């Protein structure tokens, strides 16, 4: 009976992992990994810049409030573009709306061409990702209005800590909009001050919108057939916390997130990097997310400016974050902004796990060795549980000859065989499940470590040794995956052979199936699993020796399993 239960548990566990992984892929908007449906049409190429819709998605405004052309006919100011640089950012500003049309992160290399910096915001024929702002509630300046660039520094000077870029709109319906971007040394959070000036003869009541516009395509170079990360909008509030918004849900009108809140932010998330609009807490704002064109989606916030009397000026300060998902940095910008680094359902465990990994890295100075050090600490932490598991396996191995003899003797009497097996287990004080439960308890911990390594931008293009020059990419020579597979098979060979031939066959097939996936995983993930396997083998070897059960390699007997299948 215990053999049957153990076999069933192994099968359920194996298929549960497969199904869980498959559902996770689907949840993230990717094609199912193990049970793919019919191929879907490829994502539509992003619209060209000229096709960016004029509409600023404002939940509280109607379509009549949105400009219908690139610029009002009365606007005769020439459209300008300018590039501004700090030590970490190179931004291209467009005179149309004073929009950031291109953003390069100078400390991070491109995924494909490492001689070029990574591009976050872009406006090209193949990709659209922009940060836009403007006014609604009348025929006021929007992100489609051509604005005048004011004179000023274009590069952060030596010894300077900040520079400003200022745009002024023409007067429209008596309202003038002045945008001032403040860029600081070493900072990915850009201050954006909006000054709304009523130069007309009547009172006005405009609203300010802040939006992130991007296409629905996966980031270039971040697609994988074996794993996926979330790409899309996210809304955070102190009340509802972090809410991811899938592009497909936006398109179907089923997106669920907090719509009105006095705090929080709206972000656009992708693997390793993010952007977000942040307003001060206490300012009531409406959040929105909707499809605005062919494969184009907008997410943002609307905030009321309040009534402006003639000659009155009001200012709304905001921040635009555009940079890497560095957890410690994000925490200092806004509480909860670090959640754009997506750990999924393992967030509670992942944050302390990342902290521990970061502390180890601060000592060792290399992320590859930090991974090894973290796994070593976890093995020490779970030493007692592992010792219990391996002790149970050693006892099983010690009585295995007696079990095999009994099974051969009573092979035609299955009921008596089960009774005799239970008697042997009781007399020898062996629990057949004793080796499984401690390992099952550790699975959430190592799954958490998996997501920490997958989500941390610190692993991106981080070298370890020799041929491993990027812990976030697959091993170019597949050396680590091969070693990981061999270590998994060695672990299986050191375990006691299950009495049931079919069960023994499954115990060899499952590690092989599991190992194949790792050939396409990032090297950092393979390194942590390989390290865990090696340490597990060493611990199992020591425990077996101490218990007087000499380690031996138990090779599979597939012929016996085939014979058992034929009898059935």
C-alpha cells in the first residue's frame, strides 16, 4: 500500500509542477509552455509615431475634450527636439507636448548590442513607449500641442547636481502650460513640474493627465520559450496595494484596479525595468488603463488642478521614474514602488531572500559567488530537515534487500505482500514517506529563490567565471545544464531503489524531464540548482556513511519495468 501511495504522490507532484508552470505562463499572457493552444497571430507591430492617437484617455472627460490634430491651427511655433544627458540618463525631448520620446539608461547595455545603452522609452516604426502629460477640460494644451523649448543646459556639468529642461505652450482658451523637467545626478526619478497659468478673462477648471503609452509587444530580447515575466501596466494604492493589469484584460474591458485614490502610482512594467508616474499623497486622482490604438495601450492618472481665476497660476508637481528595478533604490523613491519588481505569489518570502542575497554580494563582490553562498546558507538552515530525509532514505536502503526478497517470495499474493511490507516497516521503524516531507517543505523556499534570481536586474549581464559572462542568459555552451542534469541523476542513483519497477522507472524519468528545461534557463538559475544538488549529494553521502549504509549507485532497471508493464 505504501508503495502505491508513494508512486501516486510522485506522479501527482510531478504533474502538479508541470500544470503550475503552464498556468503561470498563461497568467502572464504567454503561450502555454507544456500544453500550447493553437498558434496565435503575432503581435501587431507598434504604430508609427504619426499614428499615435491624439486622445488622452481621461475617464472623467469626453471625446470632445481631446484635440483632434497634432497641433491647433493657431499654433505657429516650430516643433523642436533636444537631447539632454546626465550620468545615468540620455533623454530626447520632443517639442510636441514636451514629451520624452527616447530614453537611454547609460549604466545598462542593450540586450543584443552590448556596445549600446539600453533603450527604455522609444518612438519608432517598430516600437512605441512614451511618457506624456497634458490638460483636459477644455481646448487646453495637451501632449499633441507643439511647445517652445526654453534655453538652458543640455548636459549635466561637472560638479553640478541637477539640470532643468523647460517647455512653454502657446495660450489656448486662455490657458498656458509650462512643463519643467528636473534631472538629478545618479537619479532615475525625474521631477516634472506643471504650471497652469490662466491668462484669459474667465475662470477655468482644467485637469492634468499623466500617462504612459506603449505597444503590447514583449520587450526585445526578453522572450523565452521556458519562462516568462509580466509586461504591462500596474496600479498601486495603499488600500489595494499592487495590481497588475494585463493588456488582454484592457482590450476586453475586464481590467480590474482601483479607479480613484488619494495616493499610489501608475506604472508600466517589464522584465528588469519600469516606468511610473508618481504624485504626492493626498492629491485625489483617477487611474485609467485602456486601449487607444492598434496594439497601443495607455495607463495613467488624472488629477484636478482646481478652479483658476484670471491671472492665477497653479502648479502640480509629479515624478517620472524611468529606470532599472533596483529594489533598495525604488523603496527610497516611493513606498511600494519596489513592487514593480515582480516576485509573483512569493513576494513575502522573496524580499528577505533578496536582502540576504544582497548582503552576501556586498561581501563577495560577485553575484555568481553570492548565489552559491546563499544556497550554502539555506542548506545549513535546513540541515536538520535534510538530515531527517536522508536518514529515512538510508534506512530504506538498508532494508531494501529484505523488501526485495519478500516481494519475490510473495509476488503471487499481493495482499499478503502488503501486510508483510507494513510489518517490516513497523519493526525497522521506517517511514516510507519520511524522505519526501522534509523536501516538500523546502520547495517554497527554493521556488522563492528562483523568482528572486529571475527578477533581479543585478543578474542582467553580470559575469561569474570563465565562459559565464551573463547570469541572466542561458549558458552558451550548456555546460552548467549538463552538470545539473548529471547531478540530478547522481542523486537519484544514490536513493534507494523503489520495490515497484514502474516506480523506479518514474524516479529516473522525472529528473531527466526536469533537467531538460534548465538547458534554456538563465545561467544564474542553473547555478543555484546545481549548487543545491552538489550540496545535497555531499550531505546524503555523509549521513549514509555515518549510519553504516555505504553509498552505492543504484542504476535503473528498465527491463524489469517493461516486464511489469507487459504483465499488466
